[in-house]
C-alpha cells in the first residue's frame, strides 16, 4: 500500500513539473515565428516605408538582425508616423 502511494505521488510530481516547464519552452518558438511573420506582413504592405523605418531604426541603434519586440514596435510606430 505504501509503495502504491509513493509511486502515485512521484508520478503526480513529475506530471506537474513537466506541465510547469513545458509551456514556457513550447510557447517560446511560436512567439518568434509570429514576430517574423508580423515583420514580413509590414514589409509586404508598404516596402518603401518599411525600408525607411528600418534604416531609421539602424541609425538609432536597433539591431535589425534579430526580429525583437522593440524593433518591431519601433518600425510599426514609424510606419504609423509616431517616430521622428
């Protein structure tokens, strides 16, 4: 009886640990894809403005090699005319 209780407790602990760790690992990849997709969508809508805003982002020190949130937000704001 004690063996069964310890086995069930160990199995539940492992399942809980896997559920806590897995979502952060699994959710990280789609987020990166969505950033790239959003950047590609902005570029497809208005290539001239996107290129100008990307150049402005480079001048202001943003790294255009990685498609980070801050770069995407800057270019999005620039296209809307909120950056000077």
